[in-house]
C-alpha cells in the first residue's frame, strides 16, 4: 500500500522498472531474494537486454532493490521523513544483507 499511497517510489521509475519490480516482488523468497537470471527476466517481461539494463538502475536509485549479480534483493519500503511529505523516504541503514552472509547461511555456515 505504501508503494501506491506515498507515490515517491512510483515517481522515481518508468513502466519498465516498475514491471521488473513487480516480478521481483512476486518471485522473491522470504528474505526478498530472487535468483532469476537476466534472460529469464527478459523473457518474463518481454524486454530487450537494454530495457532490463535501463530498468535496474532506476530501482537501485529509488532504494527499492539491491543487486549483486546474480542476486536481486527487494528492500522494505520506508516511510517518508516527517515533515517532508512525499519528498524523500527515510534513510536506510543496514537493511540489505550482504550476499556473502546470505550464501554463508545457505551453505550452513561454511566459509
């Protein structure tokens, strides 16, 4: 609801970026991770490679995702800063889990 109600995030991205975001939200696991490859995302979204390469930076800039090839992580939406209306979301700190930590956890703590 915050995505639509606050409109900050919607104003930061074009239709292609929002379509990519929808797919990532839909396919991500409980930690917001998606392992879908670029060719798979292009096929699902009917996008050319250049379109995907244009969409991803918009989501990164808006603070909606982090990306470290080959993993995407969808981030939680923060409320706008008090008194600023829709101008900017609150600063994020420590929300993205480093991919190395995630992989270490998945592999049972192996280094």
